[in-house]
C-alpha cells in the first residue's frame, strides 16, 4: 500500500474522530453493509455497496474482457470511442491518459459532451470500419449517452450498412436497463451487465472501468491486485490511527471539513494529473448535500503559501521519479498549511488509490452525517433541461433570459445592470464571503464552460482561473458543461451555498440533429439545443437553490472573449 505522511494537521480533532470511528466500528460495519452508519432508511445505500468487493469479483471476469479484446483486435479494429457521462466515462479517461495504449491495442477516445463541435471533432478522426463504439450507462436512460448512441449508430448505418452497424457497438449497463433492451434490439456485438449495486462514481473497478482499460492493453491483473492490497489494509487489523489505512483519510477529511478546511486541494505529478477528474466527481457528488460539502479542487496552478487561506487541506501525490512540485509543497508545509502526502511508486498503484478514496469518501460521509451514495440535487437541473427541450419541441425556440449588458462582443446576464465589464465583475464578486475566524463558510468560485473543449480554451480558462485565485484568494474550479453536471453539479446545489457560479457560453457554428430513434432520420431537437437547454436549466436550478450566478455569452472568439474578461477583472 502507498505510504502516507502528514504535516500541520489538526491532530486533536482527527484523533477524536478516529476514536469515534473505532468505537462505532465504522469499517467493520461498512464491510457488513450496515446502512445505519449513514441513514436509518436503506434507500440508495443498501443497494450501493457492491464496490466494496468489486475488485475481487472482477478478477473472475477478466477472461471475458480479454476474450472481447482479442476478438476486436483480430477483427482489425484500431480505435474505440466511449459514449458516456460521469461515472461511466471518468475512470476510462483516467486509465487511457495514465496508462497509455499498449502497442497493437485500441486507441481510446472519450465523448462526454453534447457540444456539436466536440462531437464532430471526434467523428472526423474516426475510420468507422475500424472503430468500436462503447455505450456506457448505468441507468440506461442518460439523455446525453442515448442521444450520442443514436447519432453514431445512424452514422454507422450510413457508412457501413444496416447489417454491419451493430457489430461495431458494445454496451456496458445495468441488468434490465433501457440500454440493455436497445442493445439487444440493435444487435450489439457484446453487452456487459454490471453489478447493479455499484453506483456510477464507485464503478472504476467494475466493467465500466475495466472493459475500456482492457481494450487499451492495461494490466488489469496488477490494477486489481493493488486494489486488493488497499482493501486488506483497511480490514487487516492495523490500528486505525495509522494513516496508511484508507479509513484514516476519510476521518481526517471529514474532521477537517467540519473545522472549516473544506477545500480539498490536490497536487499531482504530471503523470497522475488525470486522476484528479475522477476524484473530483467521487468527492463532490458524494459529499455535497444537505447543506454540507467537501469541495475537491483539481488542476489549480500551485501557488505560494500566501495565496491560500485557512479553508484548505492539501493532498500531495509524491511520485519518486517526479519531484517537480516538491519545493512548492515544502513551502506550503513551512508556511503552516496542512498537507497529506501520499507516496506512490508507479502508475498501477492507482488501483489501490481508487479503493482508498472510495472507502475514505464513505467514511467522510459517516463523519459528516450524510449519505455518500445518493445525488438528490442532480435531478433539479435535469428537470429544468427536459422542460426546456419540451418547450422547444412545441414552440421551436428556447426561452430567453433578460440581457443586462452587451459590450465588446460579450453579452451579460446577471440580474443587475452596470455600464461595463469591470463594474459588472465588481458587483458580482463583492458577494464573496471570507468565512468566520476558522474560514468556515468561505466562498469559492466555479467556472462553468459551456464551450467546445479545445487546448486553446483550456489555456484561456486556466488563465482566468489563476487571475481569480490570485486576486481573491479563493478556491476556483473549472468544468466543461454538460460534463460537470454529472460530477460537481450535485455539490453546487447541495452544499452550504458558498459558491459563486460563472457560466461561460457562446455561439455554436455547427449543429447536429439528434435522431428520434436508432435507424430513423426523423429529429425534433439538435445537440446544440440540448446543450443550451442544459446550460439554461442548470442556471435556473442554481438560482432556485439560492446561488449567485452570472452568465457570459461570447459572440466573438472564445479565447479573445476570455482575455477581455481577465483584463476587466
């Protein structure tokens, strides 16, 4: 198991939490699937604990994954495109970026967006005759995934012929789901039925994560072996005060969050950086509810100690071969900031880290007295989006929001009127709260980019993020929409309400029709309309939850528009 060191932590608080953990036999009761650790009602708990031994069960399923992989390779496939959202796409993306593609295996791409530019960008790179489409959805009814499946299935019919299309598709879903039914009707090559007692964000070590990982040639035996070691560390009889035990991390994070250090900030070496996106979803969606929350902060530029306030707890992944971050982390420690250091030797230790964080998140939920397995506020944005799409289908147009400013190629929707972008920024950002003397209640900022993901846009967003972080000394997160709705969206609407939300939207030069049904050319809505409805729906859900929201609409080049926003801060 990867070793843990700790610096400047509130040791007395954590010690009290560990004593309580031991007294209530928390780890033992988790292993026994005791839902009363979290809530009296077993709903969305009793049937969400399959991840506890998925690493053991999947050892017996590796042959099936290997057989499919070899079948696909022998058939001449060179690429795979995974269609999924949230927990169905996060782990495969992490595996691809960290492990790479073994020679002779499939190049894996992930599509978790309704942005027409993103969809067309992926499609243009594909040779359909050599591409396997992986349709990945637990519920089988995720609107984004089902829409993408219908689009690419129809394109496969057009390019390959109706009788060949199904051979290029596999599904990963729960038994009895709408996707299982559709996959059988459309003659998909293979259907993997996952354990239905594993929630999406806890599914990295199940079929959802391991089938795509197998297709890129990852060493699944070693990945699962490291998960087994981590699970043994949690239940092997070692004292819970030992920080190497995964349960210790959950107790520490919970104790710190209750003490005001609720911005869990990750520092990764370059080779492990992609792991942050998976952790972000796991922690945010699991802990952000009932007016509580731990905000995972992934991808911030590592700054000097003076930039950070007392609401931070840093998690530093230290890989022996990459010491790039070490001097700055040492400065944080010397500056008195709390740091938990996790020493990791090689990439496949990721299996152990996945289990560590799943158990730690479950323990943090116990510490915070919340259910870490449900997502009660996610539906709010979905309901709004569905209503808007229905209105569009009836009227042919989406409703509009009153515009408050139109200047220099940028429209602003804020709920207040100012003469320019600088005054608009000042009015909005004056709502930032410093928190109490322990930084409880300190604000954070969320940048929500309903834009086409590109390296140039990534760079511009990071520059805006850095400027806000440096000027206001608050945590700043970034997410592409609608992807983040299946990740941090729960926390945004379910936590204590300390976030300020900045929506960034813009023109979509191209659009694509969403087929009504697979194999049918009829359509009543486009991906562009769906994406716009999701942005409007989430904006309204945030406002309904009492959150502060400002929306910028770019009529000019995205990078140029973001540059203007930075200049007027």
